[in-house]
């Protein structure tokens, strides 16, 4: 394991919520609002991104796409007009079914594989292009993760992530409600270093995404933020007031975001 990969894993471990806070939480802080991934997938087909462009440039007509951590398909569905096969891998059966339903409507051959990457890689076919959006910050052994992606791509791997940890926008609220200083690392810069130390010649595109079309309404935003902070529903008014004070605005993580697309060729 490289030094950069070890540092990446340690930095992610620092994000662990203390047991005393987690045990007192009325519901899991790790669940996303129902429908969010579906809205992102549906919106993605009308929004051509830097990651789409990089992936599409390496995809031959009628080629294949592997989407790891596919959710409902936001990373791969925009590539369907050129692709002949879409392969989705996700650990959520519900989201995998949503991916399959949307992907089948494109007319491409669809393969949906349930499980966590890279544990299920032996049952996953190779593809011309592998894409993976917004999974990296959940992966402690990032080097093994991206090397498995590389083994399953014939032409290019495209990895999209936020420039900063996606939970970092809520750091002021963790301090306000729990007196807890949350980490600032790791960053996309460190993910890039992990990939380089894994022996891959990575290129990078920095860009800004505006997810206004998939943003939650105010009550949903307050409820989701409150859940992520491990608070009870009676704190909603306080959470709403606190959201207004954030420098990122009252819609953390779902408005304008600084994103990074890392990609590398298969030699």
C-alpha cells in the first residue's frame, strides 16, 4: 500500500461519527433522501458534463460502459446514445433496479450486478470505458479500488468526485450542535496522488456543477441535514436557522459544487 493510499484511508477514518452521538441518533445519518438518486439520473440525460465528455471521447460507437456505484445511472445514462451495453454495479438492490429500468429504455443491452466494488469484480465483464461518480470518499483503500476499475476497462477510466469531502459543508453545524471539530481532509488532490502512486498516468479536469434541478425543497433539506447531524425532529427550526448561516448557502452539497474529473488511459 502506498503512503498516499494509507494517508487517504486514515483521513477517511477521521470522519467516523463518535459512538455517543451515533448511538443517540433517532435514525441513520447515512441514508439519502428517497428519490434523490433517481432525480439525478433523470436530470443527467439533459445535462452534458465534463465527466460525460471525457468518457464519451473514449467510447466507440456501440461500445460498452461500466458504471461502478451506479445508483440510478447518472454517470452512464448520458453515454447511452453511443453505447451498446451498459453495466451497472451497486450495493443497493433498489437503486440497481432503478438503473436497470432507465437503462433498458435506452435500447442498450443492460447488465445489473449487485454488490460492493471491488469485491464483486470477478463477476463483472470488461467494458470499453469505466465510470465512477461520487464513490471515492466512501472507499478507504482507494488504490485497490481504482486498480480494479482499471482491470475492467479497455480504453479509459473516469472518476468524478467533489473537490472537498462532501460532508465538509456541514462542519460549522457539527461544531454548533455537538461542539465537534470535523476534518477538512481528504481532498480530491489527495485522491489524484493515490492514483498516481498506484502507477496510473492520471489527467484532471476541474469544473463547477449546478445541481439546482435536483435540489431538495426546504423541508426536505432541513430533514436531511438534521438526520445527517444525528439530531431529533424537534430541532428542525434550529437546523433551518443554522443552514441560513452557512457560507455555502442553505442547500449544502446540492447546489453549485466544485467537482473534479480524474481520468486515465488503459495502456
